């Protein structure tokens, strides 16, 4: 019997503690997952002194922007790979698939300085296959200004 999208969403949401609490770099960035579904992930993080790259203008470091967009892209690639592989895998086997995901290539376009009290990163799937997924990511600030966009290519199988 094939799982429904709702059942897969429920399984994905069991992964939230893994991304927020078990990955030290994600904890360092202060990543909070707002939502994780088969078709979109939404991540929030607050501006903090430690994340500033340009101390004169007090803007977010470009590496932080790229890192958060990479996390969002990787998460949606994993989520979509669950949908691609609807065969009879146990929850444990699916969770082990997380460690097989890796970034192949990523491009970030910085559109505005990273100013804001908090930021929201979103990611969606452009194309997903058995081994590779391509994603689209965006970062907005608390005023919903688009700060950066990106595309990422991820190994998922």
C-alpha cells in the first residue's frame, strides 16, 4: 500500500529534532524549522551579533546566508526523496537516508544586504530523480525583502 502525502509529511516532521538539535552547525546558526513538507521547507533564524559579517554596516555574513540556504535545499531534497522512494522502506531505513544526502553544487545570488531582526529561508524542488535533486532557495528578512536566491544540486540516493 502506498503512503499518502500526509503520512509522508508526518514522517518528515519526526526528522525535525535531527535538523534542529543534533546537527551542531545548525544549532550554532540558531536554525528553527517553521515547516517541513514534501513541497516546501521553511526555516527561520534570528539575527545575532555572531552572524554579522560587515561590522560597520551590521549585516549578515554571506557565508551564513549560503549555509542556511544550503540547509534548506538539502532538507527539501531529502523530503522529496522520501516521496520518490515510496516502496516499502521502514522509518529507520528512511532516516538512514539522511546521511547519504550531500551537496553537489550550489549557486547563491546576493540581492540585498542582510539586514533584519530575523530571516526566513524557503526551498522547493525544481526536479528530483532517484539519485539527484535540484532545488530553488530564497532568503527573506523580517520585512519580507528578498535578500538572496539560490539553486542547489544534491545527491539523495
